């Protein structure tokens, strides 16, 4: 969750170790209805230990952003999805490969 948005982050399950891999972000409201991504800027930060890489995503559909970035699948990877608009900024934090 990030402010008024439910954020779905989709990453490739087999990213190359040193090349960009696809990233998708879908936005919904808290009732799980698609919401417009218009006028939003989306930036992704991949944090793994002392290494941080970033990616800027572009709007590709009504509620979809797409881009690519360099990341490794590790249990310690943290992903921050930052949404910015004239109304404010919101961040959703993910640990997508954390062991449960």
C-alpha cells in the first residue's frame, strides 16, 4: 500500500545478473479496482546490502507502469516503489524474495 494506492509489483523471476530485466507496477484502489495512473511518476529503488540501483517506469496503460532495471534475486533484496504526483508522494516497500 502507498497512500490511496494498492501497488502490485511484478518482477522477472530470472533476471540476468548484470543486464536489465522487466518491471511492471499495477495500481488499484483499496477496493481492488483499477485506478488511473495519469499524472504519476514512478521510480523503483532496488536495495541489496550496500548496493542500490534505480529505475524509472513509464505509463503503459490505464493503471500500468513498465520499465526495466538491474536487480538480483536474493532473500535480502528490498524494493521501494515511489509514486509522485502533484498531490503528494507515497512509497510502497517490498521484500519480494524474503524467506517465510
